[in-house]
C-alpha cells in the first residue's frame, strides 16, 4: 500500500537505505575504480547515510520530547544535514549534495508527486554545480537519468510512489550504460560504484513509499544481465591490478568548513589549482570540502584562509594502495588530533589523522574505519585524549578481530602524540616500537591553557567566567587574567622539575605574539632548553604545552 512522502517516509527511507547499503557495502567497494581505485565507495556511502539516519532519529526524538510530530521539512532537512556533516569520500559528498538539493524543494512542499519530481531534478542539477569538473558515466549521469524518468512518470499523473519507482528504474538503466561512457569502467568491466550506491538509495526510497520491498537487485558487471540474486557481483578478474591513475594525487583531504559564499568561491578556485576530484557541497555557512591533492597541508591551509575548517580527514593513497585491493603496508600510525594544523603535521609525518572538534569526539566505528584505511598489518593508535581511552580500546579490539595487530599507545594529549610519533620507527620490531613510543609519550608532561566558561571550583581555587586556566597533566594549577603571563607561570612550574625540550602548539585563537614571547621567556629563564612551535589550529584551547 503506497505511503505519503512525509516525515515517517523519510525515516523509513533512511532505515531501508542503511539496510541495503550494509548488505552491498563490500560489493560496491570491490568495483570502486573511479576516480581512485581505493575500494571504499560502499563503505563511504554507508557511513554517510548512517550519519543522515542518526540526524533524522535525533529530529524525531526532539519532537517527541516536545510532544509534537516532525513535518517533512524537519525530517528531510535533518537527513540532508546529517549527510553533510558525516559525508565520506567523493561519493558520500555528492550524495550529501543530492539530499540537500532535494531538501531545497521538499522543505517547502507537501510531498506530492510533482514535488518529488522537482526535488529529483534539483538534486541532479545541484551535483553538477558542486563538482568542479563533471564527468559523464558517473553518479552524476545516473542522478540525471533518475530525474528524467521521474519527469516522465509525473507527466502521467502518477503518485509519489510511482515517481520514486520510475526514478529508481531510470537510474538502474543508466547505471548499466556507464561502462560505455567512462573508459576506466569499460576496461574494468564494471559499472560506476557511486552510481551503484545511488541506485540502492533510490530503490530504498521507492520501497519506503510503496510499502513493498523491491526484488530487483543492482548488477555491476558491464556485460551481465541483471542477476537473479540480490547483490553486486564483479566479473572474474575485474580490476585486479587497479584501474585508477597511479600518477594521480597522493592524498584525499576532506573537511567541514564554516565560511561565507564569497570565501568558498575563492577556495574552489584555489583547490582546483592544487589537485583534482574537487567537490564542495553545502550552503548557509556550512560546507563539506573534498579534494585529491599532493600537498595535504596546502589544502587545509586554504580552508583556514577561507573560514573555520574542522573534522579534517586526510587519507594517503600511495602508489601501490591505489588498486582495487590496496597493498598492505607493514605498520601505520592513526592519531586523533584536535586541529587542522595538527592533522596536516601528522599526515606529513606519515600518520593517518582523525580530526575532532570540541564536544564531538569520534565514535569507535570512526576509529576502526581509520585503522582499516591505513591498510597496514600493524597499527599504532594514538587517542591523544584521556576521555577517548575506552573508545580507542573498543576500536582496537574490533580491528584485532579483523586481523590487524593494534597497539593502543596511552597518549593523553596531542603533545604526547607528537612525542610518540617523533620516535616511531616502522623498521624495528613491533614490540620495540610500542615501548619506544609509549616511553616518549610518558616522558612528556603536558599542559594546556583554557578560558573558563563559567564560575567553577578548581584545585587552584574558584575561577570566574573569562579567567585563564593553566592545567598541568589535566589539573588546574593556575588561575590568571592574562594568557601570556599564565602560560609563563605554567612553563616555569613544569620546567622546575627539569626538561630539555618545550613544544608549543598554538590554537586557532592564540594571540599573534604569544609564541615569540614564550620562546624568549624560556630562552632567558631556562638555559639549554629548546623550544619548537606548531600551528595546531585547535579551538578548544588557545595553547598546548609539552615538556620533554
């Protein structure tokens, strides 16, 4: 029995989409040969929809608490926003834009068949606007075909369920034609992985509105008829040695960005000159930026100049890893970092950063995914936060069940993570490396400067809102009114017990002259102590300090 396109249908759509993408994730990963054959399109789409589903559930929970029911605009808006902030990879970013395009239409309608037709058309058009250099034979082509089919169905006075089913069938037909439109797909004998994911998503929408579960699966071989059994199957030997460009950019950089339209327009131009696969989606001050580059630091710096980047994810492709079956490296480091600058620093040092924003700690699943993307038999996991100890331990345990040897290095601060990363040596034995990194982290005392948000009791006395707090090893030891003077007091206390190296990590809001004044203070007051300064970009603390 057909269902109206309302908030409940959106909720059902999310659940069905997660179910089908969960089933097909590995098969879609297996046919991922464009734009980079890194085997993660299905996983990225699943994680993107998982974020969208969480946002929809939160919207329903909020209305339940208030004793009201969400409307279509509430639900579809939450779905689009959740996808935007949780978008992974090129495919996930494009799907987030598709959902945003649908929201632009559906948020102001009653969910009629004509509204769905217009929403699918707007969704397809918006993806071309978001991609710097659109390529046919991809998810963009599939989205356009879906919109075309929806137009034809709506012209026949069909209901929303029929329009959705027509869009799904139109997308399926277009998907089978993609190998003839994009040479890399034709050589591999597969259809476009992102398009395959979109067909699954549209099938879930059709099922949610029709009340029926479609028995027609998604075929992924270029030369095969639709298989009887559901699922994506790859032709024998397909893309076994990869079909991506081995000479392409080395890094995938993704971040959320708070910025205005004019700044984002300039950012697009700059990133387009740095690399390829550029997709910038969003609006109303919040954007998701995706690009493949050789200089990950420059891509992040461009975001910093444009606005406020966070949730920075940098993935190193590597020549051999850009195949359908990524080559395993011997050992890798995964590090949780609180700022864009630290993410770039970790990436340059060969680690895989998981960037976090204040109040938004990573889930264990996100850490597991980072460990998987490291493509290593052995992984050193640096949580860099005492509150992430249990989350990181759960991620490590899950990764071990998948055959990865994981060591959880007990870093409690980003400066301890920097110290551990500095002594990391992949050529020595695993156990020796664990001992060396753990010892380096343990030998590094850590401190941070923070600004009190409210009156509170601390170990150093009562602080007022706006006071500068100096914390050493997690405890407040100094309450001051001036950031620089409080930092000097903290440094003196830490160095009174000795030390050879001071590490200063400047936050996004640190005063311009802070590092210079602190370096001079250490040089004048503490002989034979060296100082190194990093632009961390973190927002939770204007300054992090490490003493080794």
